[in-house]
C-alpha cells in the first residue's frame, strides 16, 4: 500500500446539482462538470468525488437511489456519465462514485416488489417488523426526525428507515442483497471509475430490534467481503463515511493490507462546536486546544497502520471559513490559514467545491432553504420552544444548504452557474468571490490552494513524515512538525484574529527556509498577524 496513488493525491468533491448548469434549467449537470475539467486540472486535483447522480426521486438530494445503474435525467444520461469518465481521464482525473448501500429509495424496484407480499423474493431485501398499526416495534428515531418505523397496511408490517421515510434500509444479512450490490459495483468498475465513497457505511450491519445502528456485530465481516468481491479487483481509492469511527475502528477500516477501505471519514473534529451529547444545532464555541488534540491524535494514531482523510468541508457541513475562520475582513487570510493546517498533515485531503475560493455560508429567509434536515429542524425546534432567532442562528451556522449554494464562477448573472433560475439562490457575494477573479490573482485563495497541492506532490515529508504537535496548550497557535530522515516541515498558524508574537527560533531550527506564507511578505518574523500561516522546510 506504500506506493498507492491516492497517498499523494488530492480529491475534489463535486455536488453536481450546484456545480455547473449547461441547459438552463437551474440544476447542475454532468456536461457542466466536463466543461470545467480545465479548471480542476489547473487546480491540481487528482480525483473527483461525485455526489450521487443515480436515478432518484431526490427526496434527500440523490441519497435516495431508485436505480443504481441509471443516471438521474436532471443530471444527464449514461452516455454523459461515460463521457465524463473518459474526459476526466484525459485531464488525469479519476471519478469517484458516491455509493449509498445502507438504504434505497422506496421507489427502487426492489422495494416496490418487497411491498407486494411477505412471500415476494425481494421482501427480505429490507428490514421489517411485524406489529399492529400505531404500536411501534420500539422507540428508535430517524436521523431526519420522527420514528424510524413506517407502517405498511397491506402487509401488516413496519419497515425500518434510519433516514427519511422514503429511504428504507437494506437487509445486509440477506446474501442475495449483497450479491446484487457487488454485481452493481463491478459494473461501475468496468466503466472505468477510479473509486467509491461509501455513504454511512458503518450502519449496514444494523440490528434495530436490539437498537443497534452503527457498528453492528457483522460490520467488518460485511466490509471485508465487499472489498474482496469488488474493490480488490482494481486499483481503486475507497473511503467509508463512518460517524461512529474511533482510531481503533479506523485502523480496521484503513488497514494497509487493503482488506477493507483505503481510508474513512471520521467526524470527531467536526463535532467539537456543539454541546456534548446534544444535536448539531446546539451551538458551542470551538474548544481550540481540544481541536489540536483531536486532529493530532488521529495523525499519530494512524501513522504507519492506517490512513487519514483530511477535510474541513463537505456537502453536509457549513463552510469552514465562516465556521472557524473569519468570512469578513480576514476571509482570504483565514481561508488560507485553515487550508495550511489541513494540507500539511498526513492523509488524503478533500476539497469541497468552492472551498478553494473561500466561499462562505449563506443567510436565507427560511422559505429559501431546500434541505429537508434544515426545514425539519426549523419546525421541530420552534415546536420545542426555541425562539425563531435561536433557531435561525443555528440554521445560519450549521445548515447543509450553506454548502449547497451554486458554485461562483464569475461576476455575471447567477455567478455563471446557470442561464436560468437556480434551484437554490446564489450567494450574493459572488461579485467579490468567484473563480474567474481568483484564477487571475496570484494572491487569491485559489492560487494558494494550487501551491499547497503542488507541495504535497513534491515533498515526501508531507505524504509519509511523522507528526508531532508543537505548542500544544497555546491558545493562539496551531503548530506541528513533520519529519523524515531527510526533511523536516514546520507548520505554524495563528488560528485567530489577534496579532501575537512567537519566538520562532525556539520552534523552528536555525537554517530553515520559509516555504509558504499567506501574507505577501514578513517584516518581523516574530510577529504573527491575524490568521497568519507559515510553512518552513529544514
């Protein structure tokens, strides 16, 4: 596994609905991605993680799949998908498909058959419980609110759904289900995809009668079989989304023997700015020292025995520059600083569309939000007694729609995203924040991301060096050292908006050269300006 291509790679996540529209319907499409491959090649990324483009009723923005082997018409056709895979390869970019294997849409033909009769061959493809209407099998709740059980009167049974009612959970205990899934994955591998991201994969081994969803007893058995029957038959990158992963589990998921995945997404750092044991909407200031400890523990814990996914943003998370940076006066500096912290670490970095521009959160009126989770939050928390101001404060901070505003390509109509009416409103700041302007500016966030990506490809210490946290208890600096036998990389970042001093000589060896800084020049090496970030090489 030491020389796997993805160990020096950077992956770029595209949320297709919001990336680039080519037919004026206000919805991004596959042809739009093809049209922007030059941009992505210039940025320097190696692979695109494509959020789901399969046929879907779009109850949960494509994470409710009605046909794994067809393309949702609003994104294009299978011919467009094949054209994207081929065109991306010409730009030295691989396509990573988003696989949702925990559940399907209730409009999938398997579920349509499953509802017909308890004797139907597809009935056991899903998770059922006998009962009577109004008497739930247990008190398990769905992630999007309400009960996790839905009554089907024609069967006299409940089906289990961890997410929306229209997303029934698959029964992985059924070997036929697993075989269908493997055949489908092999079919996509034949089409030339470069890997897969596995949605909520830690929930496939659920035992709802025991109230077990994540990390069920057969989870790793299922994943090893999945990998053996599919992924190991090609040179793929695979990443599992595992909200319940700790370091011990991540070592299993990302074992260098390749028996499970290349890596997992874990979310320990992402959950730090919420009240412990509460919902993500229950906001709390970021405990900075704890953030350093958490990220550092994952760096040291997986070194040599696993692999990290490095990310601040994705389609489910708010924009990091608004969340832990400063999206006002110091937007450019703080966006670069946050990128520096992440891209100096060991692992595979993921850039979410627009992150490389420093795109920010949005503040809509409630009627302009589109995300089912956000709308449910609004109604549920008002009903629970929260004030409208409190609810909107949480939504402004954490709504998934913060990440889903259209990509800001230029300062023209609708930010160059569409010639029509966008499915969700463009962030008004596109006049100042857009790709066209940043590609021309050597001091832009985009230009800085290009430099960071270039360093990962040229400096072995970034891919394989050891990690040591420096200034561990310091309330201002996120600093660490990466080392190999021949190189030492020092990353020193002022995480906040105050100007602070540091005795650089006490942290960085004499003779080290400045590799990168997010300010144009350094007048006083001991002085760190707001959100200043530096890399030194020794």
